């Protein structure tokens, strides 16, 4: 893995948001859930397609606090435009476990 500078790290805008809407995405090539995540006043609500169906359902992610990269360009995922990348790490089997803060923090809070 190559090293990056601290300035490179600062270019990645990672924010905390709250899932305000979630729907199944059966048309996706890989099982996924469509998410609408509220990042607060400055950024607002953004959409994401997340391959998180192994551990989560649309109902179970409603109201969940998540971390996401908010400054990637939008990406077309099938018929759905994904605007942010919700972050997770793999469990022992490779299924995504979402990254969440361990204490309540305001929507839009930036990772540092």
C-alpha cells in the first residue's frame, strides 16, 4: 500500500448522516438497498446504493447513523444515481458491516 500525505486525506470528505429512507433494490446486479441519507443543512439528503443485504434490511437501517464519502462524483448504479459512498468493513465472510459513530453526533459532522 502506498503512503499518502495528510493533505491527500483532507481531500476525502467523510461525513456522518442518518438514513431517512431505505428501499429494496431488486434490479441491482448484486443484492443492494437504496438509501437516502440526511447529512444536515449544508449537504442535505443524498442517495446511495449499498450492498448491505447480508446484515441489513430496509427497515433495520431506518434511522441508522452512517459514515459516507460525500465528495465523490455521482455514479449510475443501474437505474439509480448514487451520490455518496456509504462506508463499511467486511466481516469474516466478506459481508459489509456499516461504519457508525459510537455516540450520537450531529448530521453533517466531518471525520477528522
